[in-house]
């Protein structure tokens, strides 16, 4: 087999770029979707598309000085001015959120939910012997703390001043 001339192969690829390859011999052209249900003899051959002009339309349009095709500035293009006196007036600074104080039961429940898996992970990493009390404390602590937190969640019927799920007019 003769060696492949790569330069000639690339030149052929570049020369044929953008051209449709010829249909294989014996193949039928595709029919438009409007003609799919018609018998073969009733199919009208498609017309060739009109050739496109060499020069795009509107290529000689000249705009007046100062007229551009860029869109006008919108609200996202606005940059707020900094206050001149530097006291920060006009800037909203949200207050720190106030968390409700946790009672002792909730604190122990969270300690059990987090502490149970941490205890088991620590036992595995330090290669402690996995005894029944260590397993019970880790798994039971997690399940008990989780159940306590779920049981203490606020229910819809516990809020007497809540008018419901809809808006109040």
C-alpha cells in the first residue's frame, strides 16, 4: 500500500468544506412531510430554492453620527452613587437575626443527634472494640434525639394566633 499523502488529503478536505456530498447512486431524495402520506406517483418534485444574493441586503446602510445598534442603558446598567459624607446613610444593613433561646431538652436532643454518629466515627477511627453499650449509645442517641426534635416541632393546631395558611385582608 503506498504511503498516505497527508498534505493532499488536507487540501481535499479544505477544498470541499461547506459543500454537500453527492447522493449515493440509486438513492431517492427525501420527501417533504406534506407528501409523506401521498402515493409515490402523486408526489410533486420539490422546487430548487432561490439562489441567495452575493451581497447581503442592507449592507450599504449608513447611520447618522451618534446612532448605534447597541441597546439603550437599562436598570441593570445603573451604578449607585456613593454617599459623599461617608456615614453610610441610605444603605440598608439588615439586623442580625435573633434566634429563640433553646431550652435544655432541645440542647440535649441536638447533642444526641450530632454526638451519636460522632461517637461511632471516633470509635471506628481509634479502633475501639465495638461493644453493645457503645453501639447502643451511638445509634440510640441519634434516634432518640431525632425523635425528640420531631416530637417537639410546632404543629399547625398549636398556634392560636395563626389565622391559617391564607392571606388576611
